[in-house]
């Protein structure tokens, strides 16, 4: 029969180990034990014994055949090394001596900390947090339509943190982070927000949850024992794991559920990571959920356009560059979030794809470039984690183009920097171009130890961190004008526990700029705050680094002609105008044409286009109110290849500022 393989990924070893424990319990204990460990802080003796037994087995015994840990999606590398941090977490739990009273006291202490508010008293803030948590749970079960008994049971569960009836004798040790055994659960966490209630409605809450859970656990346990289902655990940052170029199942994954990680990483970044992993089968789906960002968008009146707003791309561009078709969205049954789904555009007849030219892609991507790159240093971006239009940083744009049009990524990046970057955009040019090189580029991974800067970092808990590169050392404090900054890097690995920042630079820069300095900065409301004084880049620990992202397969072949694109914005940069230019590219459905005028097109001028005798005529009609006197209309003729249909071009787009006109000419029926 067909094998079913699940891959579970988390960046936290304790969270991934908890998944393993719940699965182990599903095979070796009762559904009641699984529900108790999933939902409760306080356990009865039988459930506590089953939990200790599973933790001890996963810590020190060979794992069952259906469970394994791997270093990545390929499954290569040492399984023992991949298992080690998960075994460590299970061992810490198995040997934990914390009492139930101590855990409940830790829960109360954390509730008081989470409820701290400067505007109201501590007790009022705690009560507000309890009410908010109760409202979230009640919304998940129907809110006002729920019975009084159900409201009472859920209220008690939220307050005491346990679902199963007493007696309770032991703490749920999997709620502690390993290896320090620190309690840090969200107070609003609730089993009823994750698991629908079964029938009958008159049954107690625990029995209604078991009515849903028990049949699923029974089926899963049977499949795991029979070997028809297996589970792989992959520890690591989701973007690193998903974009790593190591092999994954050749046919791709049928279903990718990203929960609500997009609230913290951006919808755009997660979709780009998932696109190469998704199967082209019609049933395959990528599912994302948003709670934090969606609530902010809904309060701002943008709920209906949330999916497109957060990617910054039209459905047609998304289908063209990432091969993803937006299937739809619906609010979660909890009422506090949105679930969105995408399918493979290759398998969807409804996918609305572009037949782009290089110029039309430039115009489509310019607003996204402004938001991801040019606006990175704008004061309105400083509370970036709370910005509901969150879409990632400059690296997300580089990754998008590397995936969608690898042959032309650098030409598009260069044109965007010229035309939409401004001064701030230029500060990210190294970051953008080193990930979209015209040819193979050697990179170096460098590590900056920022452990001594924690006191200054604390005041920037919600502000973006940036790496600043400069020719001379930068001192601690505000850098308002950015005069000392040569380049900025927004994408780097930040280990908050160790205070280590790991970033990439081209090896050629290290060789040619021996005096280059690096500093860690935070973007605050008043400007760039240097929180770690500059160090010389040449003195940092370094390692060669291969810059490889997982690619779409087979690679996209858009067949763009970038000859006009390479000249867009050149005149504005002070170089002489090349005069009228045109580029024509044949796509499967049309001829995509780019025309570049000698200068910008005045706002009041009218532009017309028509096809006559196999040629495209573009005319700029000047009017008397332009202050141009009797200036004659400008006209330009583009000779089209054989097969162009007569009539009007379609899909015309224009940037007056750039003097760029992009249009499409249908192919004659004989040619098409």
C-alpha cells in the first residue's frame, strides 16, 4: 500500500520533542493520556506514569521504526546527531523533580508578568488577560451559542490550566523548556482552540474532546505500528530547512501546513520557501494561517485584501514567478485568524499567469521593492513586528527573483536599484546583488560576537536589527544621517542566547576592502542606534559559504529580453539618453513588447498604440497646456516578428516617470 510520511519541523528542540512524546503516547498509552499531556498542567498518577515512561524511552532507548530525526528534508547525515537534542529534552523531563505546586506557582508568576501594564494596576491587567484568554477559547466553540455548562467548564480550564478531573499528583513536565526546565507557556493557550468538540453536546468537555481525538489516535496508532505511516523530526529554523538545496522527495510534498509562522516571518517569505517543495498534483496545498497580523489588518479595514497585501504581489505575478495559485481563505473556527491556501499553478486551470516582458515585471515589482528595500529605514517601519503589511526584507525580493527568473534576476535588481531605490535602497545593494550574481560568486560567512551589547539591545526589543558596514569605525549611539554607513545588511542569523550574529559577504569585498568595519545596529524611531561598537571585518572568524537556495524544478524559462531594461533609469542617473528603444520577446500566448522613450512622458500627454502592417506604432500626443508651444507629437515604430495579429495591443502599462511603456501583441491564430 501507499506510504504516508509526515515531516515535523520546529526551531525549538523542546517543542519538537513534545511532538515525539505525544506520538509515542498515542502508540503506547490511552487517548485519555494523550489528551491530558496535550491539554493539562496537572496530571493524575496514571497519566504521569505513562508520560515518564515515554520520556525515558525516547531519551535512552532505540526509537521505534516509525520515528526518526534527520538533519534536513533529505534525510541524510547522522541520525544520532539529529536525535541528540531531542533525546536531551526527553532526558531532562524524565529526570525532572519539579512538583506540581512549583509548576502552578511558576504559571501564576508568569501570568503576573504577562499581565503587567503601565496604564492600569497589575491586578486589573491580570484580570484583563484572563478575560481575553477566556474570550479566545469561547470564540473557538461558538461563543454566545454555547451552553452555560460549557462556558463554566472552559472558564475553569482557563483559570486552573487543567481539563481532566482531580485527583492530580504531578506536573506536565513537557510544558517546561529543556534543558533549563523553565516554564514559559502562553496563558491563552487552550486545547479548545486546537481541537473541535465532538458529540453529544450535553457531555462534559473532556468527553467531547475525546470524541474527536480518540478515533483519530486509534487510526494513527494502527498505521504507525503497521509501518504504513512514518514521522521524521527536523530541528531548525523553518526558512533554513525549507530553502536548503539538499534533495527532498522528488515528487514534492502533497500538503505543507505552516501554522501561523507567517505572523513572524511574513507570508511572502514562507511562500517562497514552500514553492519548490510543493507537489504539482492537483490536490497538493500550502496552508498558512495568520492571527496577529490578520487581527491588525482587520482592525485597519483590510481583511478582504489581506492575502494579497501581505505578499505584495498580484495573483498573476505570484502564479508566474512562484507557480503558486491562490485557492482561497477563510476565518479560523476560533474567529481570531485567517487560513489561506495555495495550490500549484501548474495543476490549476484557474491560475491567472502573466506573459511578462522584462519591463512589465519591473513595473509590477517596483511597489514591492519600495516597501521591502527603499522603505526599510523609514521611521514608520520601526515597529516592524507590529506592521500588518509585514512582507520580509530585501533578501525576500532577491530570493523571489532567484526563484522566479534566475537568468534575469540581476538585471531586474539593477534596474530596481536605479529606478526605485533612492539613497536608502542603495545601502542594501550589496545584500541584493550578492544573492543574484551574474556569475558564480564566492561568499564568506562571518561571525560577530555581540554578547557585550545586551544592555543597549534591551531598549530595542521590537525594533529591527541591522548589520552596518563602514570604511571607518562607528561609535555607540545614534547615527541619524547615515553618513558613516557604506552598506547595510538586513538578513543574517542572530542567536539571541549567545549574542552571535552570522552574516555573508562576497570574498572579493574582504580582499579589496581591508579597512572595512562592521557594527550591530537597531533601527529606532530616532534613527540607527549603534548598539555594538565597530569591529574590523578582517578580524572576524570566517568560513567559505556556498550560496545555494532550493530552486523551482524544472527552472522557469520566461525568455525575457532585458536590452531595454538595462537602459531604464540610465538617463536619470546622469548618462546620455539612448533615444527610443524597443525589445520584443515571444511568449507562448503573445509578443511582449517594451518601449523606452528618450525622456519621461509628461503627465498631460496622451499615449496611443496601434498595429499597422506588422509594426507597432507608439505615439506620444502633446497638448497646448504642456507649455511646450507647438511641440510635435513623438512617434516610434517597432517592427514586429512574423505572426503578429492586426488590431490593438492589450495589457498596456506605463511609467511616465521612467518613460517606459509595456504592452502585449496577440499572435495570429495560425501562429498561436
